[in-house]
């Protein structure tokens, strides 16, 4: 039994298993950015991010009338032509299209890591930076917390549906950091190999081995 456990743990801890994990993380992050990025071109998704953008000190200027957003919020699946008209005038859809494009670019760069280390590093860095912005919404967006409507559980630490959606970005940030570290090691390994004369390669092989660890 101990031998089986040891062998199983050995397989899990192997370098091949690590490579599979990094690759899977890269794909998972790309899927999130692709799916959410494509949805940014759909009105209901653009409408749903209005509170985040309107309250953000670094994004609200993209909207024409950010201070009026509360009067024009709609539920997912709800169609109100007059509110769609206001959102159009507010540049809500124009901004959302731009954001969706950025998210698709991040996804493409992240996936490019399978054949381009520098491209993958750029994608991972952007994947790491994006949650820093979105997590700031927990501070700037009132709708991220359960409102005080009579229930005793409201405000911090009671996340609303919007707040719970934002919180998941901590996982993306952690995964992106693992990809950054792995890619940086791979780039350093290539630099060591490129600068090592063929005759001295065996003497320097321990350096390459350490970079893999």
C-alpha cells in the first residue's frame, strides 16, 4: 500500500505532471477571457458591468453619464428599449466592445505561450494585472455588497452576486503568477543554453537543471 501511495505521489510530483498543470492553467485562463470577452459584445453583459465602470475612478470617464447609471439598470434577460437607448447614449456598448477586444487579445497571448515564450509571458502578465483592476471593484462598487434592505446580513463581508463574481479573479491572478514563473524559468534556461559553448555544456548542465526546479 505504501509503495502504491509513493508511486502515485511520485507521478503527481513529476515534471511531466507539472507541465500538464501549467498547460491546463493556461488553457483555463484563456477560456475565461475568451468566453467573458465574447459576452462583452452582447448588450446584457455590457449592461451588467455598468455599476463597476460607473463607480471606478479609472474607468468612469469612458461613460457619458456615469452618475445616472442607477436609474437605468436592468436585470439579465430583461429588455427595456428605453434603457438600451440610454446605454447606447452613455457609450456603454462602445466601452464594452473595447473591453471585450482587450480580453480576447489577452486570451490569445496567453495561449500563444504554447509556442512563444515571450508572447505567453505577456499574456500571463496581463492576466495577472487584470484582476488587480477588477478586485478594486470590491472597494469602489456599492453593488458588490448585499444592500441594507432589512436583513441583518448586509455590507462587508456579505458579497452580493456581483461581488462573488469579482472575487473569483483571485484564482486567475494566482494561476497567472504560476505561468509567469514557469515561463521566466524557460526563458532563462534558453538564455543559459544559448550562451554556453558546446564544449562546456556538460559542465553547465547543473545550472539548467536548477532552473527547472
